[in-house]
C-alpha cells in the first residue's frame, strides 16, 4: 500500500510507504485484515493553537456533582473561545478540515 503524499488532519502530512500489520483473528479460515498505523510526528504545529500556551501542560478537572446544568459540553477541538467549555467552534473547524470532532458531554446525575 503506497501513498505518495496525503494530508492527515491539520498540518500533518506523510509521503512514502505506509506501514501496515496483518491481523489474524485466531480461527483457521478467517479472513486477515489490514490495519494502517499513522503517527503524528514533527511539524511543530501541535494540536492546541493558542490556549494557555504558557503552561507546560493544560489540565482541567471537574467535580461532576457540582455542575450547574444537567449536561455541560467541554471542548475537545482546542478552538473554543470559552475553553475548557465548548462554544461550538468545532463546527467551523470540522467544515474547514474535514474533521469530525465534537464536545465531551458531562451529565449530572
């Protein structure tokens, strides 16, 4: 399986031969499957474009019982203006990049 040049997500590209593993299900006679392994390396762009870049690692914690709403959406696209809460910025990101990211929904019980 050869790929000459393809772009994966935002700012990641790969040129050359893609590695793959043959996975056998264990039972004789079952079909083998191919699994392509793609790793994001280099590029220097990262995933987070601008949120709290002065911190070594961005970590947030939530006490679910203290949420004010029954369902609270949290950002997973790193584009929200209200990070760590979702403001719907993933919709624009998905359209521009062909991505499918959405929020993490925390539900209060």
